[in-house]
């Protein structure tokens, strides 16, 4: 742990909690499955970026429109909620919203119940663009989604479920950290 911190590598746990112990080292096979899953995700995100660009918006703007339109019922589409849902800093969300408003895809509206708050609303142009992009994304997921799901399932399965024990041929399935340290 100390060596990783010295190199600027900081462990990140889910849900903002600090890890209580070091993670179990991954085998080469586990690392390959994780890499394949990341590749499948990147392929979809690349498609998303190209599709948004072709429609005249940035990928983040498409994500913003999707976030505003698909905000959970218990949350209002405010900049603070958009920033939280998109994992952005508040000022970055403001800039993204401003650019999207300039393109006529969103508008700011006063909250009818609390005039101190501003809500984000889609314009008809924004709704049309979002509908078109979402349809393209769904088609892509219908085509490539099964492989993405297979890759995720392979990551989540234990080595025994994947048919890979810890005694891989020539040590190829030993934990990566141990193999690297002895190499």
C-alpha cells in the first residue's frame, strides 16, 4: 500500500468508502477478463461519442440530455443533481449546461414551488435530438449488448465457475502481483 501511494496510485473503493484491506491479487485470466470487459465498454462509449458528434453535439451533452430527461422521480433536474448524477464538479456541470442551452437543447426554468431554485427543462429540439440519439444507442446495444453482458459475466464469475483454477499452466494463472514481484 505504501509503495502505491508513493507512486501516486491511490486505491478507490465503491460508494466513497475507504478500503478496509488490500484487494486480493488478480490472476492473469481475471485480468484478461477485466480488460475484455473494459474493451467492450470502450467500444460502446466510442460508438456513443461518434454518434453524438455526427448529430452535432458532444457525447457529454447527449449524456446531459439523457440525465435531465431520465432524472429519477424523487430528484429534480437541477444543476446540482445533474452534477452528482454525471459525476461532475458543479462548475463543470454549469459550463456543460450553458453550452447545451446555447445550442437550444435545454432551458432554465424557475422552480414553481421554490423560486430560489432553477430547474433544467428540455426544449422541443432537445427532446427530438435525445430521442434520435437514444434510438441509435438502443440499436447498438441490441447488436453489441450480448457481448458486453458476456464480458461482464465472465468478470463476475469466480475462477472455478470460469473453469480457471489458481494452478494455471506455467504459472500463467497465478496472481498478477505475485508474478510481477518475482519476475
